[in-house]
C-alpha cells in the first residue's frame, strides 16, 4: 500500500531527526566519559581543578539525558507497563500506543514545552552562563535541549503510531 507523500516526508524527517539525536547522544556520551576521566585524573593525580571542564561535563550529561528519550522511543525501547501485552494481538498494541500518544505523550511533553518556555526565553535574553565563578557560558544553549527533546518526543511518538510496523 502506497503512503501519502506528506506522511512519507514526515517519517523521513523523523528518521533524520532520530539519527541526528543519536549522533548527538554518542558525541555527548564520549565527551562525558573523557571529561570525567580528565577531571578525576586532574583532581586526584595532580590536585588541580578545572571548573570549565566540570561545567562542560555537566552540559554534556544534560544533553545526553534530554536527547536519549526520543532516541529510545524511536527504537521502541520504552517500558510497557502492561503485563499481559505479550499475549494480546498486535492490533491491541497499536491501539494502545495510539491512545497513550493522545492521552499522555503529547499532553505531557506539550505541557513541558509550555511550562519551560518563559524560563528558556529569559535564559536566552540574558545569555545565561554557568552559576560557578569562572565557569562556561552558554547554559542557555543547554537549556534549549529540553524543549527541543520534548518536541522530538512528540514527533517520534506520532511517527511510531503513523509509520509502518515491523511484521505488519
């Protein structure tokens, strides 16, 4: 069965966003690992601290956590609460996913975007930096990751419901 052109373009966009988020997660995870290793060696090996590196590690962790949510959802790695779902037909699971999308995923992540927007706008208006003296600037960029990841969660959820499933 042929998919409508708009739906196909939407699914391609979601796949592209997923790949970009995955690449960002991999980069953030690798950077975080190296940064924490360097922080530990500097602190306990040489008795020196490096506040900018500590901020960078915190920023990388925040980005990794925010973007790992849509990456996990796109791969079907979310946790199902239902105990009986493995015995039920696939049509039930597809319907349950659609209902969960409408009742929970879209409203919760939409509310997250709406509730966080004033804080994000303020952070951008003052170009918010680190709370630590001598720390890194650009905290406003890291804070942007949360609403972007929330929007990606909504898009990935819609793509999961509208897109073709394996085995169907």
